[in-house]
């Protein structure tokens, strides 16, 4: 894999490049359809697949007052794109200057002038350039004079509607992890640092790792109890369950993310942990006592073990 953080200064960096452009947040099933077409066309013409994506969500630059939540960090996105068979990834910082660039300038200066693109694969609703004027019709009109062939990819539908990052974000925020995972094509991840908590979980017989997300822009699933797998810094993976919420039985109203790993009791304070969400077990609720809560946690453990009964992947 080759990752570039700037556009090439001159042509000939790539052989017969087949290019796509997009934010690709989530690298979901719709994105994967585009990337599959990209790699397939590259193989057909003996070219190299090239993805142009962004380190910051464009909406965050265009609307800085808006809170933009992301499905994938830049690292997660790059890894996912690479595992779709793309060997060349250009990560650009999206800027206001780029947003204001007329589509015709982007086309001639970047796609043709800097990349020497021979093919451009785009999603059915993709646009670029000022006022979003660079659409498929725009590209088709220019293709005969420039030699760049534009290839439009139809949407990937699930449950009667096109898969989109916006839809997946909404499902995750509502705690509908199973639906979100089916739209992503992989299980949603959240990486954070283990910090000290109240220690109440250990007193109940279920010690927890309190997690502080590393990226504040990552979407946190809706409140509730989830079946998870957790990967530690040493690469070891453990089954477990995780609670997101305010701990209404004992809590002070502040949001916490607490993971209980099965058959694990080591001290991992300050370590980095990555949570892979499998399914949502139940809503968070208030219990009348610690004993009642402990009984429910034991029941949740059995449910999680059943949901996680398959082999590690």
C-alpha cells in the first residue's frame, strides 16, 4: 500500500490510473461497490487503482459550527480501503479553497494535469467543485475532448433504500448495531484509552475497563448493553460486554463507557483498547439495588456469550 498526503507534482506517478474521489466515511457497502468497480476496471486496463479521500470530513470545513460525527478515523478508513484491494491512497486536507475550486479547474488541473487519470469511477450521487457542479453529466460532456472516461456506479440498496453514511450514523446513534453492521459490511469499532473509574464493577463481581475514546468525533452508540470483542495493545482478543450510559443505579448522570471482559482480570489502566460491537443486548435501566444489578449483569453475560459463540474473526 502507498499512502500519499499530497497530490503528485507531475504526471507519471501512477500507471494508467483509474481514480475515484470521496470521503468514504465508513467504507460501507455502497463504497465497497465503487471500490470493487475501481479495482475491476484497473485489472481490465492494466492500470493502478487510486483513491482520493480526505483527512477531515468536508462538512466540518464547510459548516464548522456543526457537530460532525464520523464512522471511521483516517487510519481505519485507509486500512479498510486497502483491504478492498486499493494500493494507492491519496489523503488530502479538505480546505475552503478546495471547496471553492470550480469543477472545470479541478478536472483539468488535478484529474488530468496532476494525476493523468484515464478513468474516473464515481458514485451515483457524487459531485465535486464549487456549487457541486461536477456531476456525471458534467464529466460525460468533457470525456470526449480529454480522453477521461467517467464510470457511474449505481447505489447499493438494502431494505429498499440506498446505503449511506448518514443512514448508518443514525442507526448507530439509536443503538441499532446489528443493522449498522449489516450496512457497513463489517463490525463497528471504537478505540479508546482505559482510564480509572469508580471501581464499583469490581465490587459487584464484574470488573470493568472504563474507556475514553481517542477520537472525539467518533460516533458513540446509543445507551445500552452490548455484546463485544475487545482487542488489547498486545493483540490479544477477549469476548465481553459493554455498557454505555449514565449508570442510573449508582451514577452521577455523566456518560461512561465500561467494558467487562470475560475471563480477564489484569490491570490495563492507560492501555489502548479497541471495541468491536456485535449486537445490542438491552436498554440501560435503573435497578433497586446492587444485588439486582449484579443478577442482571450475570444474565447479560450469558446472553453475550450466546451472541459471541462463533469463532474469532
